[in-house]
């Protein structure tokens, strides 16, 4: 868990355990992996179960990152505290799966124009988290990266509907509200991806986005991070509260600091 990231979240007034939808946005030239690792490690450190929908990397990638941070994600998986939907693996096995009707990515073989293409993926997620809901447990649903669904032929409208349903899954019948964390990639050259990121951002209670420096990456500063908090009690005329940081990725840390205060600048 990254102390400076957690400190920024605390100063924003947002408590992760309070539940809600958190959006993480990267660009083609920056990576959000550090923040994904933070939320995974935070859930692990607090003994919260996690459903990871891995559409961006292999399960081994997340385990390797966890090992660098001193977290054994494989052990957490063996204890059934982490459930993983390995998107890349499922896609590679799609043509040999005997149960295509229920396969999370069956829409690929069904062609364009499929109604509710993400219905099976949603059902797969729901089946995983239902035991936690019945036990009244707080959990985290982490989807990395929903923008990749566009490249699989799913339109932005269907992805938005899918995300709304996933958000509802984190609100159980008990007094416990769990957390949905989703990753998108914002690319000015990709109209659909841009529309999707902006639309999901309007539905999030908290948005964290990273972008590169206009002057390029340096030894002391790797990019900018913007934190936006949306007040769900406020009407559309209200603007989100914003906090701006610069960051530097280290082996076991994501260091945040006020713009212009990096060690090499002072």
C-alpha cells in the first residue's frame, strides 16, 4: 500500500471502505498500474475479499507486482480471498470451450449486433461475489481495463450498461456498501474510448487520472495525477473538488508531491 496515495485519498474525504465507484484513468503514454497495485494491496492488508476482472494483464503480472510490494497474492487466492477472472486466458481458450452459451466472452463468436453482449461476464462476476454478499462481507470488485472491451467489438453504450450493473452489485441488501474500482484508457485519438472514460467519470464518486508531463518524463517526476471528488448530493451545476499532484514511481512506492516540489526541482 502506498502511503502517499492513501494520504491523498484521506485528505479528499473519501473512505474506500465507505463503498461506491472509483474510476482510474490512464493515457496511452502513462500507466495506472501503480494505483491498481495500491487498491489491491489495500484490500489485502485489510483482509477484504477481491474479485479481479483482468482484461489488461495476466494473473502472473499482478502476482509479480504484488511480490515486489511484499504481498503474496497467490496465497490470498488459495485462501479464496481473491477470485480472478482471467480475461486473456479465457479469450485464448474460447474456441475450445465446450460450454459456449455461458462463456463470458461468447459474444465474440456470435458476431456484431449481439444483444447484451456482456451479460455472461456480468453473471460470472455475480456468481463469484454472491457468497460474500450473503455473508455480509465488504468486498472490492476491480475491473482492469474496461476500455479493452471496445477492441473486442463491444460498443460504449453496452459497456456503460454493464458498469452500471456492476456498480449495483456492490450495493447489497445489508448496510454494507462495497467498492467498484474500474480502469479506463483515455486517448484523444480514440473517440469511443474518450467518450467512455468521460461518461464513466460522471458516474464515479472519485476519479483518479494520470498523464505525462508536457515536457516529457524526468528523473524526479514521471507525470501528473489529478484527483476529483464528485458530490452525489449535488445537482449537475456543481463542479467536482479537485486536487493535483505530481508523482514518481519507485520499486515499492508511488510518491506524490505538490507540483514543482520534486527533490530535483527544489
